[in-house]
């Protein structure tokens, strides 16, 4: 499952990591050829956050989508 997300600033990155860390599933953020752990603040801030990124997760449930709705790219 893939979700397109937009993380605008460091505060959003922190909130995003707090949310994803509550889930046991492995998750990755992908932008072009770069792939980082979606639960890693350092990994995420190393990405170009001026562009949307894709969250890739094998098991996306409705709770996760609801928790991340503020980050969904339009």
C-alpha cells in the first residue's frame, strides 16, 4: 500500500514519527531512489521535503490512514 504525503517542517516530521512509531509494521518513505525508515527522524530530514513522499507499508489499516490524514498530499 502506498500513501502520498507532504511533510512541511520539523514539527510535522516529529508528529509523523510519533504516529508511525505506534505501529509495529515496517514502513518506508520513498522519494525517487531514496528510501528511509518512516520511523526515523534523521532519515526523514535527510530527504528533500519540498516534494511529496510516498509512504510504503505492507499492511495499511484504516487507523493508520486516519492518524496520518493531516499529512496526505492533496
